[in-house]
């Protein structure tokens, strides 16, 4: 298992904000202490402007340097553009490792799946997974599926990949919930699987299974996973119902797709996040 991470991702915080550096630092501690999953550690790779500009406007890159909050959830931080670029650099490094046949997880922040082409929102500044998916397509991967199991709809990824040849997007998320989108399929390639708040665990698993089955009919050559752990039963930000063993099952199911995959951390705000991530990694690793 290759884990891509960097000190830069814990370099900014806003007092009281749930998307906090401890999400990563506590997970790092847990992963360094455990012996079940052998880990190779890597740093984020470079992040070329051209790769970002496939997914985002120049206006957004300029906006990231203007010291004003983006919305009440998404504060401005000095150098946030650099933190967001490092997170993309990690996504691109994860893509490279996946294509080389490795099992890989990017343990970085900020997350990305709410960032649209021209807007930072929902704790996200640049869309890591969309940039990586477009990079893969630009470099000869023919069919890329993004599988997003964060409890929130990946509205930004959907907006960027909408009707993009070779790409398909599958999102399983709570509705009603932030950001209020994802109630139906959109365009030719974006498939949404909304679940009601407090949906039973068995039913939630069934919806995830349907989404994975649908994804397989797309016959992807590569699967990029927006791994959000806020669909956990005890997450403070939503009313999901998944238990730790469901994240093991998710990892195992993604491994069983039998194609190269890479996973990027999106949400997950409970104090159990380190255990949930380790459980997911064990599933991915087949341990
Ligand atoms: Zn989320």
C-alpha cells in the first residue's frame, strides 16, 4: 500500500472548523503504529498549471489568492492555493502509482469534490479527483470512472466531468443534505444514487452495490475513488448509517473491480476517522 501525504496538508486551520488538521495527523499516527498493512510513504508529485486548467478557470486560480472567504464553510487561508495544489499533486501521484499497478491512497487535505470549474465551496478549493481523471484521459487512459462514496454529493466533480468523453461519475450520497444537488442522473455520464437521512445500513449497502454494478457496465480502464468517510453512522455532519466493516467491504469491492484504482480522501469528520481509513485500506489491500 502506497500512501501519499505531506506536512503541507496540516499547515492551515480555522478554529472550530470540522475540516481540521487532526483528521490527517491522527490518521498518520494510527497508520504508523499499525503493522497489518505494510505501507510505502510518498510525497505529492508536481502539479502543472495545464493539468489544473483542464478542470478549472483561470479566474478561480486568481480568486484563490484574494483574501476573502469563499462562503461561510470555506474560509480563505494565506497560501490556500499552494495547499490545494499540493493536494492535486498527491492525486496525480496516486494516479501514476495506480497505473503502475499499485494500491494507493492519497491522505491529504483540502478535499476537492465540491469545487466546480470556477468556484471554491464546501471545504474544497480545487477538484483533486476531476483534475486527476482528466489527466488520465489526456494521457491515453480510455475510460475513467469516478466513484464517490462521500455522504455529500460530488457536485463539483459532476459539473466538471459532465458529458466529458471517456469519463463517468457515480455518486452515492445523502439527500436532502449539503450541497442540495444529485437527485437525478445528469447528462450522458453522471449517475446519482441519493439516499434519505437515516436510511438503514442494509439499504445503504444495497444502494452502494447498485452503484458499483452500474459502474461495471461502463467498463472503466481506471477507477478514481472519492473516499469520504462521513457516511459513517457516527459522523457529526450527516445521518449516514455505515459501520467500520462497511468500509472494509467498500475497499474489497473496489479491489474486486479488477482494474487500476486510486483513492483520495474527501470528507470524514468523526474521531473514528483513522480507524475507518485503516479498515478501508485493509479492504483495498485484501487483508
Ligand atoms: Zn462530505
